[in-house]
DNA sequence: CTGAAAGCGCTTACAG
DNA sequence: CTGAAAGCGCTTACAG
C-alpha cells in the first residue's frame, strides 16, 4: 500500500494538490465544502505531512536541539538534566515540536567537540534552534551560533550576548543570600563553599556571591573548587577539614556545596574524619534532590523548580525561532528546605 | 550569502549536479580529478547535505526515536534513563545518526498516549526505528509497530515478537539467583522482595524468579508490589515490617528491592520502625547507583552496565534498520556489590 | 474558489 | 566519465 500523500488525496478527490494543501493547512483559497471533504478523507486515510518535504519547502525542521557536553559515565547520576528535559518536553509536546539530543564526551584535550555538532546541524538544517547548558565565561558557543544565525537560549544563564538569543536567568546572588543568611541567623561565623566546576559561569557567580554576602554580614567565607561529583566532594571535604581543630578559628561550622552529589559525598567525608553533622558542622546543598531527602542525615537544600526552568527555556526559544524579540526571563528564586543537616553553630 | 548546495557547487565547478552528488557520496561515475575538485570546494565552502532533501529522496531520516512514558516529576530521579541514553548516544554519535526524544506523562485514564506518537512519527517519516523501554506483558506497542512496519528494539526486554525487531535480553532469573544465593549463604531463611511496577514484564519475571530460587534453596520468599519511587518504597517497607516481632517466623531477615530508590526509601522506613540495618535486617537493591554508595548504610546492589545496555540496543536497532536479520542479544549478568547493608542473619 | 507550475536540495536511472 | 531529466512530498505565488 503506497503512502498517502497530498497527491494521492488530490487524485481521489479529483482536485488539485494546491487545494488539498490549502485545506490541510487551514488557509484561505478553498471553499468550506472542499475543505471538509479534504479533511475527512485525510483523517480517514491517516494522512500525515512528510516532515522532510515540509522542512524542505519552508526550511523549518520543527525541531530544537540540545548538545550535552558531559562525561557519559557521570551524566546518569545528575538528576538535573533529566528533570529539565522533562520540562522542555512538556512544552514541545504541546506545540508539536521535536527534540534532538546529543551527548558528547568532553575531549581529553578540552577541545569543544560540541561546536562541530552545531555547525553540522545548521548545515544540514536539522534544528531550528538550540538550548545551551552550562554556560562558561566567554562561552565559545555564543559566538559560533551568533555567526551561524541559529537562535539559542542559555538555560539558567546570565546574559543574551547575540541577536536571536536570550537566557532564562537564575539569580545566583539571591540564592546565595538565602543560604548565607540562614547560616548567619543560626550563629555560623565561618563557612566554606565547595563549588562545582569553576569554569562554569554560574559557578563563578555563586562563589563571588557567597563571599560577598558573607562579608556584608561580617562573617568569613572560604571557597574551594570541586567538580560536581560525589567522589570529589568527599575528597575536597576531607582535604578541607582533616586535621583542623574544631576549637580553632579556622574551623568552618557550615559547609555549603554546589550540588547534591557533592553534599552527599561531603557527608561521607565528614564521617570518615569523625566530624558529626549537624552537631559540629552544618551541611547545605545548592541543588535539592531525592538524594538530599534520603541521605543520613537529610541535607538542607535550595529547592528550585527545574521542570519550570526547562519549560520557560523551551517557550523562550520557540518564541525567538518564530521571530519574536524576547528579553531574558527571570526564574524564581530557590526556597531553602530545612532539614536535619542544618543546625545551630556551637560556640 | 545563499546556502551552499550541490547546485551552487556544480555551477562554480561548471559540471552537473549529478556529478557533484556522485563525488560527494563516494560513488563511481566521476573521474578522480573531478571528485577531488568537488570535495575540495565542498570542504572549503563548508557544504553539508540538507537532511530534509536527503530524507525526502531516500525515505530515511537517519534518526531513531525514543518515547518515554513516565511521570515528568519522577523521571529526574531515575539515573537509569540518563545512563542508558548516554550509551545509546555514544553509538549514534559515531555513526552520524540522531536521536529524537519524547517524554509523555502517563494519562490518568491509563490511555497509552505514546502510541499516537509512534503513529505520527511513522506518518511524518521522522524516525527510521525506535527503542522501547519498560516492556509490559502483551505490550500494545509491539503490535502497533509491527503493523506499521517500523523497526524496533525492546531494551532489556525478553522477546522479539515481530519482524524487524529484537531485544537486548536481560536474564532476570540469573540475577535473582545471584542475590537469593548470597542471602542464603549468609543464613537468611525468610526474605521479602519489594517489586517495582508489577505491570512491567521484567518485574513479573523478577518476582517469579525470586520465589522460584528461594524455593529451590528451601527458604521462604514473599513478594510485595511497589512503584519504583522512594516514597512508596518507604511505605511498603513500613507496611511490611511494622508490628512484626523480630523473633517470629514471619519476620524477614532480608529485604530485596526492585531498584535503588525503593531501597533507599526502605532504609528510611526501617529507621522509622526501629529496625537496624544490617543487624536485624539486610537490604539489597536490584539496581546500583550512587544512591546506594552514599546512603547510610551503603546498600549492596546488583551492578549492571547500563551504558552497555544502551550501546547494544542502539547497535541492534541500527542493524535492523539496515535490513539485517538479527537475533536477540543477551546482556551480561549483574554483579553483586557487597556493602554494609548486607550482613549475616541473626539466628 | 481552483488549477497548472515552479521550487526547496537531494538521488538515481537513463542516454550520450 | 558526464549531463539532462524525473522524482521524493510538500508550499506558494500566479493565472484563470
């Protein structure tokens, strides 16, 4: 059985392809009667427009792309991506748009292998726009996509550096303030921030904001860099705390981690060096997840609506693709979920 | 600047489109000299084949599809999907194939909304084949895809019910035996299996296998159904254990959970009802993940190579799409990672 | 309101 | 080895 096309519909109805096309696309140029006959037959025969033919005609793929530059071995343990994908998908599904996903492992030589994917996608006409994660300072993708003229949105980014682009902006400073103030209120006077990858733009913003808010409250803050993995969070914690005398002025009474994995790794590290949570040290995570809820003790965390971040980002991108000028969208601030790991500083 | 196409290349070189096409596709019909001139110019101008034009010509989209029928709110907490996606992507990336992803929330009315997506994808010619997750008994997708003639692979499935399909088969029985024997060796004589969604084919196979192996070793096993979430794992555990006298014959000394989330939820439940792990009860998880490593106590788990499952599934599907007849592929058995939660039964 | 025609960028027999 | 031509399934001015 040959595939049903507008040509076959036109033949069976004894009218031209153009009329069928107009009818199917809800455009003027056909009588109501003809339109209904066309729609009825199309429904009966289960006609679908060929995506490739349609894309070829008006250079739109109805598809947006995402390239994740992450180690495949670790990407599974980060709930963030799957959650944001689910939010993105909710919007795309409603609007009959599609998602093309590529996960590429970062090169040992730190070559940006994702850039080649964008070039290719543009050349092949595969996607109408892309969503960018993990913005770095002076992100090379912005330059490239700007040159290529491909619309993009920086998810949880900070700026919109080019035409046909925007960001779903997360106010890292406000979130930092929430946590630092919560610690200050509970008597903490020396805190440490264990950051994620310091090459990421948002991570720099976070580190700076933590220090700044601490200073403005008259408490001291140190920053140490880690890499978002539980294993390194554990190591960084041990390196930071091992050998410190709890009575000394250098002993931080609160550890703030850049994500949930590092926080949970940190708990393991603290246990190894014999520091009890929250009696001797409080622990807070920037990202909330099921791991924080079910760790022992449960970890206080900034809860943000990741699904909503995905939804807003997708809507923003689709708008830009349709030619609308759009400003950055501000995402709501995180809410600190109080859990056992956050306690009062012992004096 | 107009896009570079084979027509523009042909014009600049003063030859026909056909020659350009043959040269670019490495087919005979052009002299080596012409071929080199074409390739050189194409590289210089950054030519890429239009994916839509190519798809329109030979009805291949170079894209495989995945529809995840999962609650968006929960999909983020399951490391499984992201891990398997990473494995799939590794294969697709190497072979210049693309992945189209759709996440659809299960309907309250339990209508299979994913079926409409497959119909649409086939009608539009968007994908050349699909990967199926979470096979159910008498899975309606197999019937539909068989009728539509779309190649598919059941990831971690059991059978290959139609032409143009196969499964990456996981031997649930062997994995069940590994755990049941490990428990038996440590003196456990009464165990409970807290299963995931019992509608899933592999979950039925697991429950049956646990009971069967227990019986063959002369120990008793009960099965209780949960739904893969930590919250329900906790509730199911409390329902199972609350009020049971540790000295009674009905008290299971080992709890085996269908995934890592339920196991961690189970730890929380056991703590609430005052049962200590592993002193009074041992805990084992069917899936391993970072949650098992960093929970308190760490949970013994069957470690399987999820990335490899994704890789094998993708390779199998690509082969079938290319018209090869393929048998099911057997995945390696899981390896039990011994951790603190698994101890010797107290007699 | 309707139809014949050209075009999107490729591929692929078919003549020369 | 090379070129002219038809076709994939749509869209869209342009005549009637």
